[in-house]
């Protein structure tokens, strides 16, 4: 999402964050930022990445310290900007809200997106026996999601993901579905859910109003959740960030999860970058860098 994450160096630290307030300069990354007074202990100059409420298209941002993460060891400081929002979204929904268990079947729509590429890797790293299915729109993207760890790759343009996943799982269906489409996929997502399945809707690219069969939901003892990250209060975001640092960052640092970056472009080319994303030409994230 636009402006929900950044990477840079700490430029100033509020008194309650456990550090000295001081000047900070640009690090040539996406942003440099001051840390708000919510506890912590970061030092000026520390390379970090952060989950924001917006405003990431800036040379400086102010963010509560509870939403700040260290740049993982072995990750390029610029590419670290591709991690906070996807990591927090995936961990809080797939592993938190939906409670994906090892050995279950997981389906992510938009497998070549920023969320999708991270979700595939995270599930493979944290639930190694899970069966992972992903939808994508081109042969090249289908190859990419397989390379990231998907067991089942479905072309949403040429195939019915309900039929493909059912056949591949011996009729079981999906235990957890992470959906960015909303209304357009709602009936088929519910039809695909296994008994006790959980659908989590995180996007509305396919519309906001759809038909939900409560009878199907009841018969499967299944659940439909809707989740967003931007509007959560700071204490909830801090708890999510802490869980990501504890449970996800070790997998990133050992190389089991890596940021998938389509391209890195200067902020002066932001219009072309948005056009590239709108045309669905990307795999993973497009990162904007700031001058400095």
C-alpha cells in the first residue's frame, strides 16, 4: 500500500524513547525519520525500517518506536523498505487471525504481489508441511510463485481456482485463504473452504458487495474475517510489530524469507512506477528512493 512502510536511519529520538534528541541527515534510502515518545531505546543513526500509518513518500517521517524494526541482518538497507507492511499484514492475518497450522492447505490470491510473494515464503518457512496454493495472471508469474515455494500455481485468467485446488488436495479444499479481491471472489472462496476453514479478506480490488451463502458457511463451520492494518491503533500495531520481530525476522535473517523487489526507482519517477504497478507488470514490491 502507498506510504505504509519505509526504511532509513533514525534522525532523532523522543525523550521517552530512551535516547537523546539530535539532528539527523538523509541516508539516501526511502526515508529518514524521528522516533516518537512511546518507549524503546533506538540510537540516532541506526538503520531501521518501519510500519507507518501513511506518509512514507517523504524524506522524513515521525513514527512511534513500537512500529520500528531493525534492518534484518543480510538484507540490503534499501530493500528493507519492502518488508514491514507485508510482514505485519501476513503475520497478523495468516498466523494470527486465521491461525494457520502446519499441514493445512493455504491459498493466497495475487501470489506475485508484495503480499503474495511474502506470504508464500513465510508459510513455507514457518509452516513447512503446509500445502501452498497461489493464483497469478501470467506464465512467468506462475513460475515465480512456484520458485518461491508454492505447491499449486493457478492461472486466474485461464483456470478455476476452486476446481484446481480441490483436485490437487483430493477434494479437501483450502483451510486458510488470504484474499485481496473481496466481492468478486467471495462465493468461490467460501465454496473452496474446507470444514473449519478460514477466509481472510484484506483487499477489495473486486468490489465491496458480494453474496455470502450462510448455509455453506454453517455446513462447513467456517469463518469469514475482514482485516486492515492502516486503521489499527498504535498499541495493536506495536504488538504486531513485536510479534513479527520475534517470529518472522529470524527466518528473514537466515535467508528463508527475502524481500522480493521488482525494481528500485527514484521518487522523481513515481508516476512511471505507479503506472508499472497499475499495469500489473511487477512481481513483489516497487521501492522509491529519496535524494540525499
